């Protein structure tokens, strides 16, 4: 079937503030803690992947934002996150409204799917991200929408980064990795179709609710670690190269209303036979020392960044080190000092041990993702799932 160019997207009705992203095409946040014992918090703005501010723009028709999470608090932080009844009903209402557009003349005709655009979810490291509905099945999915000017040298390089992401994502199948559903080149745009994650990014959840309790951290750590071990044991291995809480997405668990966590945004990923790269990518506070020093790195750099995310879950700090005055100060401290991100004394010994196994300055001293799966912190988290 011949691809038909879509109509131009509706312009945003209000300005969207952008933060730092991993590619130069896109431009840098703080964290109020919530201390109520149990609460529902409405999220009017959600972040998806490396998209640190989402847009409240309206497309036609205007779709409601999927409402709120149910948050259960324990003694030291968030104990449980699940989709509230209001979120489920809002998602159903939103899907129903989209279904009413099944015969819309504004539908986009791809080579394998015909779909209609929903709300603008924000920006990822490679472009705009929108919600969409498959007109054949009624299924919601996410779409990365990227305008490419093939006569511009910078955009040609950008196109190569996009094709890198597509090539990597098309081969990845794992429950802890956001699913790639296909892609289309239509007109001057590349559309990448991805699994829709209703909860947005882990960074936005931490920002809304504060730190997680150790039990919840252990659960999400195990899930994400299984995804990372899957990447690192591919032939050839896949390096993510930009692991941080903004690139962990929260979605609907298959067997319950609880939120699950998945690795996303492979815009900085690289597939390599030698498993080393000398390209400086990613976000500075999560970078391993060898990455900042630009001496080449491999899978152990992902392990360092992953350790920073595990630390983030227990602290809800806006970055794993705390506050830096500027990027140069951050790069000097990470690359040239003998320090590691501070681990709170309030963490249990087993939690601290896990983080320390990830955050060794010498990459040869870090445990691999496969080895970390044997650590006591993630060895038996099944009882957490039965804990109400």
C-alpha cells in the first residue's frame, strides 16, 4: 500500500519549556517531595522517556489527560504505585473518544497501519512523541514523529541516529524493554511506533511522589536489571548509553493494576561488535567516569548509569550526585575526582551493597548486569508482590 503524507500537525496553543536532551537538536529540574501516607495525585503533565517537559497542547479533538496514580506510602517512602480507578476510566474515555475518529479524513496512512493522532505527549531525544490509535484494532500506541530535511547536513546525521534507533529497537523483545511496533517514512517525516506507557517516566513519578521504599525499589531494580542483562547478552551486545530515570517508562503491569518499569529511549544506543565506543553521549550526572574522560567504554558504563537510577529511586534526588553549579563542575567531579555518588546511611546494608557494586570508579571492579542478578537485593522480591 502506498504511503500517503499526513496533514501537518496542529501548532501548540501554548509555549512548552524544554529541558536538556541527549542530541543537540533539543535543548535542562527540581523535586518537591510528597509526604502524605496514602494519596491520589492528579498528574496534569506527564513525561515520556527523555522528554523532560510534556505539552498540554490540544489537537482535534481535545483529549483528556489520563488522570491519577494511586500511591500507597510506607514508613520511608512510596510502597506501591498503581493505576487508580480515575486513571483507568480516563484512559477508557480517551480511547473511546479516539475510536470516534475511526473514519477521520485526517487519519495517517502508513504502509502497515492506519492511525489517528491523539494528544502530544512531549519530546523524546529524537523528536516529538504523540499518542495514536490504530484504526483497525482500536489499540493505543506511542509515535515518535521526526521531521527530516534531507538537504541539511545536520539532519542527515540526525537521520542516521534515527535509523540506528530503529535498527536496534526492531530486534529487541523483552518484558522490561518498551516494545517497538514498527515505523514508516511518510513525506519528510519518520514515524516510529512504540508501546504506549500510560504512567510516563520514572523521573516524573519520583518528582511527583518522592522516593520509593526499599521494597518497591528492589522490584523495579530487578525488572530493569533483567532488561539490561538481556541487552548486554545479545550477539553482538547492545549498549544503551543513556540510562537514567527519565528514560525508564512506567506502564500497566500485565497481571495487575500496579505500575511496571521498562527501559526506553535508545536514541543514544549503539550496536557494536567490539562493545566499546569513544562517542560521548548521554546525560552528564549519570555518566560513568570513563565516559566523561572519553577514553572509550563498554557495558560497564551502562552498569554505572543503572546504579545511579537505583540510587535515584531511594532518594528522589534530581540527579544522583546532588546539585552541581554547572556542567563543567559535574564533568570534573565525575571524571577527575576519586568520589562516587553519595549513598545515604539510611539505606539498608544490602541496598548499599548493591549500589556500591555498580558505582565502582574502575569499570573492571563493577559487577556485570548478569552477575548483579545474583545479588541478594534482587534475588527474592516475589514476596513484595503479595504485600498489600
